[in-house]
């Protein structure tokens, strides 16, 4: 039963490893960027689940409410989402430029062409 209580952490670990695998193992630059986005989503999930307090409510002062959830993780994640989108857009722009220069987005072909 205790393993079920750690469900979100298991999901975090699995999604994180899927993203990490894609970044490390894939040779296609677009697939690497998708893996990086999956990796970021796992980190977002971790922060959001850490901010939830069981039985807590939104941090708005009301009569009779004494337990509040921490809003800071959600605020940080909003910023991280904007940074993640910007990073992905920049990465896609670089991939487009690499495709124009090398004619491929496969890592092996780019390295082979560089050696020539």
C-alpha cells in the first residue's frame, strides 16, 4: 500500500528516464529535443506534486481555514514552462539552420560530414 502513496514519484522517475533515454540514445536532433521536453515535463510534475498539501486549500485567508498549500512551486513552474518553450523554440531554430548547412538532422551524418 505504501508504494501506491508514492505513485507520483514513480511516474516522475519513469517519465524522467524516458526523456533522458531519448536525449542520450537517439541520433535524430528533433527526437533529442522531444526527449528534452519530456525530461522537462517530468521535472514540472515533481515540483507540482511537491507543492500540494493534503487537505490544504488555496492560500486565500478565510475564516476557519488553517492549512494552506504552498503556491511557490506553481509559480516557479509557470516560469519554467516559459523557459522550456523558449529553449525548445531556440533548439528547433538551430536544427533548421543545421539542416540548411549539412542537409541532415542525423547526428552521425553531421559528424561524418564535419570530418571530411
